[in-house]
């Protein structure tokens, strides 16, 4: 049993249910970091793929994820604990696979969160250097940021929601201003070509979809807040669909605006975008030309706050997965405690902050052998490696959840229609499986490598090997600790319910 004090608890109460639909949706959208995606992700995708159909690609991916969300939402009506996807896989496929999925989720969310610190530190350091001439170490700002995120992580979740809501609103405003100016000032004249299927389905479509899926990562995190939502059976599905629609449409329109700002002909010409223009400069150079330096500064600051919002959101996701696993005894039980006053999983939050600190220090030490001529170290290593690894893992996790939805309702259809419990999850499973294969096939491209290196194989192994080992660990728990095994994926309070004691079909 976890050791608790008057300030900590292993359970949550109605007082901790503070989040409504818009609060959860803001948490989801913050994780996808709208300004970061448009100024960083979309510009990089154009620079690498030279495909001008990226806007239609976002619409296609949004449709796939909306189909995934149909089955996901149906299942969320019956499972509301903080284990989210871990709980879904455990109850839909089986406890051993669920434990493997839990480690897959923990590593993936940690990779996304810690990887974003690389871009965050670099952007602050670069901004300060541009204004003052002081070349400050990127990792100094990261370590300071970890403290701030950690403080938010152990306090009331609605405080994080309010902070993220304000930041996301400012991000949207900044990008909308850019979109309007780009539509008014197209480099090669106005065209709807980037929004058509024929512009997407060309050589390089696989890399486009691999890049694009990363922009949606975080949308699936709504279920993590099930125990902190006012009405989880309705809040979670509504927030998920709202986030998918907003993210998909917004990114499609904004990437279309960027295509007009740069010019489709320039984008599709392999030699059209110079190395100096590639990536974020595509966005910021246009802003400087048509809006002025002041707007560049404003958007640079909002770019940083966009990254910060994503960091808070992914930190919350990690801490809640750790809380769920600790509460059920799969991980040390101390992780399964929350602060009585806030309901925040303080131990999981602290653990994530410590892990992030250790990784950042490791990368900072490794930088001593880096040649500055190769480009910005924290962006090309920490950010690129870990965020792509996180996207790789989260897409695989969604494939597993699609299968879990089918398994969950196969045993008891409840009142779910055949579309939400069979058809939608099958379509999602196939579609997301194809996207996952495309990510694997374009792994070198996503890592910015001309050819495979040891890193190409080490990174996927960091994700997959522990996840497979966790499945074996679960089988050991079944024999050695049956009481712990019985609670896997069902939440501490639900574990004693008789109808939850049986295994899903196929285990």
C-alpha cells in the first residue's frame, strides 16, 4: 500500500472534477502546438518533401483520426480512469498487451515532451542572442523551464488549463494574422491546387503523411483527464472531436496560406528552397517582409510560448500514466498518489521532471563533440530524434487501441452501434497501420539523415524493446502477484468489481 500523508491520497474525489469540454480541448490543442506546427512542422515538411499538397494531407489525416475517434469515444463512455489508452488496451485486448502499451505510452509521451525542450531552449537562446548579442547556453533555459512546468504539474489541473487556454488563443490569433496576409499577398497568384488530392498523391506522399501525423499528436490525450472531467462520458468524446476538427481544418488552411506565401512552383522545385530559407525562415521571412520586425518578434515569442504549452500538456500526460500504473501496482506505488488539495499526481509529475532533467544534462554534455557547422545541435538531435520517436510510438499506440475497441465491444456490444464498435475501428486500424509503416519507411527522412546510421536503429529499439519486455513482465505478474495482475488497466477503485475480474477474449 502506498504511503500517504494528510496532503496526499491514492484516490480522487468529486472536488477534483473541474474540467469541461473546452478546457480538455485546450489541453489537447496545446499539445499539438499550433504555431509550432505551422512555423516549424509545416515549413520543414515543405522544405524536405517539395510536395505542395500538404494542406490536403492534413484534411486526410484529420478524417482518419476522426474515424479513429468514433470507436475511441464509444469506449471512453465505459472507461474513464487516468490510464487512458493503457486501460483501453488492457480491457480490449488483454492485460499483458495493456502493460506493454503502458510502457509504449510512457516512453512516447516522455520522448515528445523531452524532445520539445530542445526546440524551446534553442528558440529562447537565439531570440536573446538576436536582441542582446549574448549567446546563452540553450540548456540553461530548459532547466529553468522544467522547474516552471513541474510547479504547474503538481497543482490544480484547471490552472494548467487556464494557462494553456490563454497561450493557445494567442497562437491562433498570430497564425490567423499570417494566414490573412498570405492570402492577400500570394507569391505566384491565388490557387486552390494545394487543397486538391492530385497535389498530394505524388512521389513523396509517404513522407508528407509521416510529417503530418506528428502535428496531431496529443489529440488522443483527452481520456487521460477522464477522472478530472466534470462529465467524462460526454466531456471526453466531445473534446476529442472538437480538437480533431479544429486542428485539421486550421492546419489545412494555414499550410495552404504558407504554400501561397512561398509559391507552389518554388515549393515543388527541389532547388527552389535554399538551405538558408528551409524550415522556420519560410514563415518568419514572409512575416518580416509584409508585417515588419515587430511582428517577427511577437510571433517569435508566441512560438516559444507555443512550445511551452505543448510541454505542459505532455508533462500532464506522462504524470497521469505514471499515476495509473503506480495506483495499480505495476510501477512503484508511490507514483499512484495525488495531492489531496489539487488531485494532481505529484509523484508522477516529479518523476517526469527528474527524467527530463537527466536527459537534458546528458545531451548538454554530448554537445561538446558537436560541429556547429552541422546546424543547431538541440534542434537536429534532441528535438528531431525524440519528437519523431514519440510520434512513431503514439501512432502504434492508436493502432493497438483500434484493435482494443473491437475486442472490448466483441464481448459485450452494450448500446454501441456496429459503426462505432466495428466499422470505424477497423478502418482506423488499417489506415493508421499504413501511416505507421510510412513513418518507418521514411525514418531516415524524418531524422534528416542522408543514409542510415546506428541512431536509425537505436531509437526505435528504445521504444519497442522495453514495451515487449513489459508484456513479459505482465505474464510474470500473473503468476507471482495475481492481485496486482487483476487490477491492471481497471483502476484501483474498479478492480474490486466482480465483472472486471475476467480476461478479455483471446488472452
